[in-house]
């Protein structure tokens, strides 16, 4: 099944239903479908091997995603925040490409052999009622063909090109979304970048459910709340840093925005500090929260901590149940998860190790290289453990583990304790060199406004809750911590600050 079938089904079932709101303009499913068919014709006529958007969120994103699928070429969205040197290298890797880009990037793209068009020219053409679009009988039907190619963030070394085939993406959507499952008044606010797997999954999920998409190209807490109120948004997906900013904003303004329409907030893309989600649950008591953990290589979500899990954990006095607020939930029905040690042995409950995943939505593939083992398991490089009830807890990347005198220490458990201190707004724990221990614990801490605490007080706070080997030997106070725009903490940058 080609992923474009998702849009074709929606356009046939509810052609006049609003599919997308962007910049105050509304577009129906019939319009998006017609636009994608025309885009497919343009891509195919160009002779390009790839299709891409180098831009913020706009109607061009779903049109190009589905148009590329109809034309039979991989869709490769690019990060518009990258420097020209980085973009140049990526454009060379996907040449020749049919590209949507604004003026600031067009000359660079043409120098790399791209066929370039601007956003407004593209939308005017594809949504202008042209009748020369590609028909369904002309779409490629091979489910193993490449649908999407996503470059990893490249925070360490050259970005890898993760490959997602039609069969992986379709498996994820069919396993998690009910066709036409949304009521006509439902709308989802999309504020994650279009080059991130969460942004692509949000588009496909919304289309298959026939839920209206509301685009916010540039995230800001006030703008997010204002747009949610104005467009009567019912659903939203955010990364943890976005939710933290929304919570901070709501706690500092005199008149909180009125968003009675909001029913559900999903979050993911990074580890959610438990104090943040507790504050969010208090601020939005009638909203259903879901924690979704997934990776690019798994076609998005593989585990969910659902609304009932959140409510039960928040209300419980049982420490084992309460701590589930810090988990990412349990695997989807079609997904299997194992925790393994460094020798590949499967570990039991509460034993930390590397997370492995298997299922029909799992690609586990990079351009030119398969990362699956012989039994179809993908090593995520994320570290964590499962509890006795199957809830998954993350503790960072597998290579973030601190080895102090032969003892493996998870940064996540120390970070959770630091974040529980009333003066701490953000914290990260990293390995720093030690003559005595080989590696020892270092922490970078951001304090809340108008709060103060000493290094000794924080060390004592940690020691009272964890073993002495977990106490940070060095603590630095920082104005802020470095994150990518999709909410991933740049630990490598933090480590350099301790050199």
C-alpha cells in the first residue's frame, strides 16, 4: 500500500471536510488530494530522484509528502535551520531533487542541481485547479519502495539517512489510527518541525483520521496557546521543552488563555521531567495526556503512556505506581521490546540495559545499511529498563552511561533527583574524566528565577536519595542548556563545558 492511499481515502470519504488550516486559510481534503496529484506530475516531469521541502510548516508539506509518494520518489524534508555548509552537503546527497525553498536558500540549491520553486508559486500551481495530476493507476504500488528518507540530527558526526518504506509507515498508521475516527469539529495543532518524524507522523495520522491539521510554523508558548484558542484546537503534540515553556508561561501570566476545546495533549521526542508533567496535569485537569516514545527508525511511536495511566499514577500513593509518570508506557500491540546487556543477553524487570525493538513498523535501516539483527530486532541505542508490569523507563542514550570505577551509573536517575529540588529548573548529568575513578559524575544545572542553592546543598540533596557514588563531584550553574529544536539535549556540548 502506498502512503498516498491515506489521502485518497480521506478525500473520497470526506472531500469537503476541512483538512488543514495554515496562516488563517482553510483547505479541504479534496483540495489537498488534487494538489498532491498535481505535485506528483511536476515531480515526475522534472526527472528528479527526490522531492524535498526546505521550509517551515505550510500546506506545501502534506502536498509534497503525498505528491512524492504518488510520483514514486522518496520525500526528504530538510532542516531549514542548518548552516549553508551543512545544507550544501545534504543537497549533494539527494541530487537531483525537486525542492520547495524560499529565496534565502534557492541560489544554494540551484548550485547543487536542484529544481527549485518557491512556496507560494508551488501552492498557486498545485492548488490552482490544474487537471493534469497523476491518477491512482499511475502510482507505484510496491510497499517496499522508499517513502521517506530522514537525515538524523547529526549532533555527533555526519547525519545518517534513515530509510522508511511505505510498508513501515502504513503499518504504523493502520495499527494506531482508526479511519475517519475524528469528529468533524476536531483539530490537531502541529508545532513540531516538518523534517522530524513526529511532524510526518502527525500529518499521516491526521489525514487518515480525517482530523483537521492546524499549523504553527514557529513555536512560542504564547502563540501556541493563542492559536489553540482561536482555532478551537482539540488535540496537540509537543516535545518536552515545548510543554515546559507552555507551563512556565501559564504560571507567570495574569490571565491564562481560555482553551475549553482542548481535549488531548501528546508529548514525546525526549525525556519528560516528572515535575513538568505534574504541573501540566494540574494546569490542564480536563485534558487527556499521552506520552509517546518512538524513533525515526521505528516510524514514530512504539510505546504509549495513556491518559488513564497518567491519572492513576498522579492519584496513587503507591511509589511503584506513582513513578509511572516518569515512564514512557507500554509497547503498542504490534511492537515487541527487550532490554539487553552489552553481551546481548535479555534482562529481566528492573535491570537496566539497551532497548531493542521489533515489529512491522520498524525499519531499522539507513541508506546502504541495515541495522536489524537476524531476528529482526533493532538496537535503539537508548538505555532503560522495564518494570514488572511492562512499563518502559528511559535513562538516556546507551553511550551516555557513566562508568565510575567499574560501576555503571545512569545519568537519568541523578537528573530526576536534581529536578525534584525546588530551585532547579533544568539539569543534565554527564561523565567527566577522573584520575581516581576513570569517570565521575558532573552536573550542569539551571536555576529557576529568583531561586538560589549552593553546590554543597545540591550534593547533599542527591546523597540523601541515592548512593554516594551518584553524587556529582562537579556542579556547574548555567543560564540555559543546549537543545536541538526538536527537544534533544546536546550532551556532547555540555561535556565540552567541563573540559
